[in-house]
């Protein structure tokens, strides 16, 4: 068996200390309100930085996903029933954190099939609750694909989130390996549909799963063709030995070249960095789009 690739120093040095007051304060607010965050569930490398800035990406619909993406650290067991208090609890946490910009995401809930739901009803309730307690907060949603169901998508879109995010995650060729229960074309269709409905749209993908340069460029062209506004691109870091291995760690120069391609050949605003994730510099990216 080949040796695993070693984590480059420029990735290690950006992971901050957990021992500070703001970090502990955010953890306390999240725990008190019985909430989950993608920061913890997905072992995000930016957790310390975000928590220290009193921000977090709220994970609704529980902490267990119905899909089996081979790169993701979210639990993949049988999900529990939804917590009816969760939308209000998120709103309270947003107020206690005094957020200007709130990111709401979720696990995928393919089990919630009744009434063309797939979790969209819970998103609708959460956005309403957050706005009720925090009328000035900007809201970004990072949704699953809802199986491409337009009724479900319209529930979320009707609440007019400030940014509509849905991640494409990787290039088309790698979907059978990395996202066996998802569909590349469905993701593009979800983003296209949201854009047609007037949303600011956003998506993200990882590098290091075995993609080639021409495939990265092809993916970016596809995203540009559906009118995407913002893209986040960062390095895949293997969460555990049971997940897909990293095939390549990209250099800082390679990130710069990808960003240059985006700026030259697309209309998409790029957020490109080794530790860039879906919510990385989210408020900053939103403001750039609004001001452009």
C-alpha cells in the first residue's frame, strides 16, 4: 500500500488554538440551545477562526444524513424525527451571537418524502423564525438538492434568503466515487432554477480527490453557464481513514492559477484558498456581490 500524502505545513499552521474566550462562548450558546453546527459535524478546519469571531454555520434537521458521500464526516445512520423547537432555537442563538450574517445548512433528508418536503418545510420555518427575532440579519442557506423537487425548492426561495447556496462538491467523473447518491446534473439544475428565480447563487467544490486541470475548468464553465454568482474552492482533507484518501495537495501557486482562470473566463466571484469552505468569508463575498 502506498504511503498517505503528508499534510503540507501551510495547512497545519492555519489551524488556530481552541483556548480562547470567544470560542468557548460560542460553544456554550450552541450547546445551551441544543443545536448542531457543520463546524463540528464536518470537522471544519476553520472552526476555531469562525467561533473566535462569534460566527457559526447552523446544521438543522438533526446531525444524521441519509446519504453516504465518501468525503464527509457527518453521521450517516438512520435519522431521528425533526426537532420542532430547532427553528426557534436557531433564531435565539443568532440573536445571542449578535450575528449580522447567518448561514443555515442541513444534512440531507431523503426520508422526508411526504408533501414534497425533503427538509424544505423545516428550512422555511427556520428562516421565518430567524427573521422574526433578527429582522436585520442577512441569511445564507446551504441546502441539499431536495431531489431536484421544485415544490421543495420554492418553499425556500419564497422566504427570499439573501444567498442561495448548493454545493457541487467535485467534478462530474468523480460523482460515482465521492457522491454515489447524488447527481451532477441535478445540482446544476438546482442552481440554474434558483438563479432564474432571482436568487444570488453560490456553490463550492473540493480539490484533491483525483480531478484533472481540464476537468476543473470544465466544472467552472458549467457553473458559469447556470449563472452562478459565487464559488468557494478549497483543499479536501481526509476526515478519517474510512474516508476517501487525498490524491493531491494543491500548491498556493495552483490556487492562484485557478482563481486567475475564474476571473478571466467567467463572471463568478471566486473564494479560492486551501482552507476555503462553503461559509468561508461568506459575509465578505455577499457584500462584494451586492456592491458590484
